[in-house]
C-alpha cells in the first residue's frame, strides 16, 4: 500500500516512522516533511492546504491511504474536497470532514456539543463585539482566575488565564474589539477555571467504533517547573501514573462514549483522531478542549507504544471496520524531550548546524524543524527534535532520553531538564 502523510512536524515523522515499519506499507510519502522524514520516506514538496496538488499527487502515485497530521487542512475541508471529487472519493483518508473538524476549529461549537451530549466540561458563555457589555457584566460575577478563549484557531495562543477582573476585561476587549486574533477572536468564550492536572487522551474512531490509544502528559511551558511562556510542547511521557484503570474507565464512560455517540446522533460522519485535552479535578475528568488530530509532542510517545499494526488500524478507521481491530499496547514507558532553538517561543534563528545525530544510541530521534543541505542537518524551526527514550519504568525511559540529549548540540539549543520528573514516585529515603 502507498501511504501519504500530510505535515512536517514531529507528529508526522513519528507516524511515518511507524507506518514505514508495517508489512502493509509499500512506500510512505510525506508532504512536505522534514530532514527526518527524508530518511524513511519520500518527501513531497506540496503544502498541506494545496488540496488540488495533493489530489493530483494521490492519483498519480496510486496512494491508497492519506493520513492528515495537522488541524489546518481538516478545518479547511480536505475530506470534503476528496469526497466531492469522483476520482478521489474512494481514497481512504484519516481525518474528519469540515463539520467534525469544528470540534477544534470553533470552541463555541465544541462547548455547545459537550453541553448537548452531557460531556463534563467547564461552564462557559460566549460573547461577541455586539455583546461585549454583557461580557463585562458576566465577568463581574465570576471568580478569578478566569479563562478567556478565542473561538477559532489561533496557533495555540488563543487562551488567556486572567488573574484579575481588570486583566479579564482588557483581554476581552483586545480579543473582541481590537481583533487580537483576527476572525478567530470575533467570538470569545469566558470559561470557568479548572484546577487540576492535565492529561491528553487519544481516540481513533470510524464514526461507530473506537480505540483508545495510550494516554500522555504534555509539558507546555518553556521553563522548568512549568514556568514561563506557553509553547507547542517541550516534552511528553506515556503512560501517565495518575491515569490508572479506575480513572480511564471514568474517562471512557463519561467522556469518550458520549463524544462518539454525540457525533453519531448529530449525523457527523467522523473518521479520524479525537485528541481530548482533559483536566483531572479531584479524580473527575473535565474536557478542556477537543482537537481533531494527534498531539505534538504526545504522538512521539504514544505511537511507539502501539504494538499492533498501525496501517491496519488507520485503514480500519478510514474504511469503517475499527470494530474488528485489536489494539495492542506495550507495557513499557516512553519519554520524549523536545530540543528547541534558543529564543523559542519568541524569535529565534534558523540554519544552525546540528551535531551529534550519529552518536545517538539509546533512543529514537524524531525531527520537526529540520532541513538538510549538502549532507548537513540544519535547524529550520522553533521545535527542532524530540529525543524519545524507552524504559521498563519511567525513570529508565527519562534517563535514556537525556543520555542522548547530551550527544546533540547546536548553537543556541535549549531543552527542559525536568520532563517526566513530576510523575515519578517521590523518593522517601
Ligand atoms: P487550549 O488552547 O484550549 O489547549 O488551552 C491552552 C491551555 O490553557 C490548556 O492546556 C490548559 O493548560 C489551559 N486551560 C484551558 N482551559 C482551561 C480551564 N478551563 N481551566 C484551567 N486551565 C485551562
Ligand atoms: N501538545 C498539544 C497539542 O498538540 O495541541
């Protein structure tokens, strides 16, 4: 089978790496890919939003399965584009259509969906420029901190946790009146703050049945001890100790089942990943957000734990036969440390030569912002590499990852030294 993965980050490198190991895979293509995908697949210079070029490539190269990595092409309707084309409509594609993708594309849509289908979530109200005065009044009655969310896609920057009423009002004004995030903030949710520990849960569904992939914890802040600016993710681990069987059973009953049943009830034909961002509040799961794709860097620690054939799984999701698929998950632990360019998530330089890749022996190196020039791998983004360690316990997985982090260098490289350490059992002696 020929398989096309769309995207260029660590998530897509990981998916392509695992897909390339399947006996069912003849050739993997990645569009546009990076220096890492170039080692295991054929990179194709097509943008993820250029649907007609993707369609032509799929037909010319006899692609059997398309796996969409990022949310953008899903929200822009890549599935609808394929389904509207006589020649493309029979091609298997993993990712929801435009309506399903609104679960991520509109926080207002997803909040209404959760409320309608009884999925536990924080209380919220939505306001627009026309109702900003009601928004200010609503804020007066809220406890602080309070969360303000731009309705649309805002490159991960559309959520502000305001500590005071003044900050909340200023944020509401800059989102709604000053159009801080353009159209994405033409509606804003004012949402109750949830105090708890976050967990990323991943589901793959064909619209009827589903499989629950391994859970993960993401480290979002740039600084150790979860301090400083938000990033795309500085590291991840799987499994997550507090997500024990009792908690995950609750997640399945209270969140996953009502979500998949809700999609069915609303006639949303959903074939793809659902990434559920959860808050564990005193042992109860609350949904913070849905994403319609896998997480990054969570994919880098989740996918290596899958031991059954990933191509069978993806194909079953696209074809609607997931009920027959038996997911096998490895008992081992996986930790991923993201190496970033100095200055990230602010401005940073690109084009730095990466040294030491050949010295990595204990772990898997996943590329994100990298490019290759004359046999040299150069930095080409903020998040550059993820180093993935595996171990019988989390301590060993973390230690294996950091051993190899020490082999890699470039001018300005930065990483957090505390990935996974908060969930290790405390040492008493
Ligand atoms: P999102 O863009 O929806 O992933 O939100 C970004 C981050 O904001 C989340 O990962 C949480 O850390 C935080 N967050 C979002 N909603 C809430 C909430 N209701 N209560 C507390 N923290 C939140
Ligand atoms: N790691 C969070 C995300 O992919 O949105």
